[in-house]
């Protein structure tokens, strides 16, 4: 039973920062790719970024380039999304998704086979 749990969301003012965490439990394979997705109310799911077990990363959302950074702590089975200079349009539910076992980072949600419950991010003054 593999489970992903997101945390770290909340409400911040524009220009603020948040660090999201995605903790995985129950995994046994060293091969994985984890993507962050987000969904604003009334909008479709949007790929944000991805990182795999080799440390290869990919940024998909042009709007977050230079502001969001993924990292990982393999000892804790956790990946992070550091979000800086947040904007109101960054608001939404952020999900982490796992392609397991696997190693390819892709923007297509259907390529990921495990999903977390999501964590709410609200950027508002």
C-alpha cells in the first residue's frame, strides 16, 4: 500500500513563500518520478514540475519558472516544492503524483499511477 501525503499549504500574501511537502510511505523501489500538479477552481489540472530518483527535474508551467523549485530527501521519502514570490493566480489545490516504479518525468497526468489528497494554497491580500 503506497500512499502520498501533501502538506505545507496555507494562505499567504502575494510575494510570500510556501514550501510544500509530499511524503511517500509504503514504497520499496528506488525508481520513481514525482510530479506536482495544481488545479484552480473551475480550471483544469495543470502540471507544475517533476523530479525523479536520479534528481532530474523538469518545469512544465511557464508561469512558475524561476519561482518554484523541486527538491528531494530520499532518506525521508519526501519531495518538496519551494514556492517563492507567490501570485494570486498560483492559488489552487496542489497534488503530488507518483509514477512508480518509473523514472520519466512527464506533464501528462495519466502517466502517474498514485496521487495524494492535495493541499490548498491560497495567495491573497
